[in-house]
C-alpha cells in the first residue's frame, strides 16, 4: 500500500530497471484486475505500474470529493515515488479521462486512451451487465468477469457512498476539452465501433483536439473493446511503445 494524503492506495509495480514504464489506469467501478490482461505481457521487459484508483478495488476512498485534477496529482505522486522518467500512460474510460488531465499537466512520452470520455461520462449499468456476460464467454476472462459482476452493484451510483457519488457527478460534469489541446505527446485512441457508453464520434473529436493523435477502430466491439480483442490491443501497445 502507498499512503497518500492519509489514503491507502493498492498498487502493483513491476520494476525491470527499464527506461520505459507503462502505467495503467482502470475505469469507473473497476480495479487492477481489469487492466492486468493487457499489462501482463509487458511485465518481463518494461516497468509496469497498475493502481486501484482511490475509491475502488482495495484502495480507500478519498477524504474529500476529488476532482479529476486531484486524481491526476495522486498519479504524479506515484511517478515521483518510483522516479519514473519515460512514462507511457494507458487509461480506460474514467481512467482515460484522468490520463487526459495528467498528460495536460505533467510530462508523458506516449498516451493510449481506451474509450475515454473527455466531456461527459454517463455510467450505464445495463451496458456493464451485457459486456460482462460477453467477457465471461471469452477465453481467460471468465474469472475477471465473475469478480467484476460481484462487485459491480457497489460501484453503481445508487449503491455508491455519498462521497463517491459526488466524485462521479464531478467527473461527469468535467469538460476536459482545453486540457486535450495542451497534450503534445504521441497519442492513440482505441475505440469499439459499437461503444454506447462513449460513442466513436467522441474519438474523432478527440483526434482533432489532440495534436499528433490517431484513432484505431475495433469493429463490432463495445466500451470494453480493449479486452474484447485483447491480442490486438497488446500488439498495438507493443508496436506503439517500441
């Protein structure tokens, strides 16, 4: 555990003394396990850091109602703690929006956004159920889907603590358009063509806002496209960072 502002944050850090570090940020209501399938292939060569964002997984909740800037500042505390220099930031959904804020505030070598909202993020519990059922049928992802299904109810707005509800509202109402314009590092956006949580059109809006960026479409995939075609995602990340 890493203690930050009296918050206990659960994380996994694999140190290979590499010049490059891949830092993974999960989506709302998720945890480290949802990023591990695309992180594990890199753990033998690069430094890899995965967090349970405060309020999720095994990490405690923030003491106050955090903004996305607060989450980004917390991520930077980890970067300082491990003295990370060449940072490749990978974020899904809520984690991607945090990554956008981070990349506009601090140094990032490369940025990978996985279905990341930049204006609004509306949770869709019914969509989560459909996606988790699909993941459960995919090789190697059944266990993850089952664990997420057990925990999903506690992360929906109606069952969240008052503080996490307020954080969710703040997240939804945060427009990161101006932050996107400040990002200069090479950026790719991986998006499912059937994403009903954050539509594909948002990806192309992001492409116009972020210089030196490109969209990669995953045909017939949803908000969890990065897992639905895991092998493709891993190959894209490998090619991009090398």
